[in-house]
C-alpha cells in the first residue's frame, strides 16, 4: 500500500479552513513576524532530528553486552512491588488493643 501525501495535504487544508472559518480568521490577514518564523523553523528542525533519531534506534537491538559492567545501576535487583508501595502508616503494622470490660 502506497502512502499518498496528496490526500493527507487535502485533509489538512480542509481542517485548517474549518478552524479559520470557526474563529472568523482570514488566512491572508495574519502574517508571521520574522521571529515567529524562526521559532517555527527551529521547532520543525527539532522534531525532524527527533524523528531521525527514533528511526535510527528503531532497528537497534540491545543486549546484555551493550551495558557497561562498571555501572552499578546495571546490577541492582528490582524490589518487589509490595515493598515499593509500603507506606509508613501501613495498616498491617498497626496493633489494636481491646479493653476488657470489668465483671
């Protein structure tokens, strides 16, 4: 199945036009300032680099040999969930006392 960018572009234009009409905005009336254009370029560049890193790492397989043996975090055993979520005021540690009635 081939990806058709023309359909995506048409759909995006339709959505943008609907949003403009909803808020009564004319697309020709608002022009971006040079600073805003620069910010948008930086954002797009950052997103593009993140996507490229993601795609590079998508096929990468990590094994035990990839971890540093000098790293102490690599040898830490995880604690059981019961111990991780135990609070100081756990009801299992509460002692109850009962007053015996005098006869």
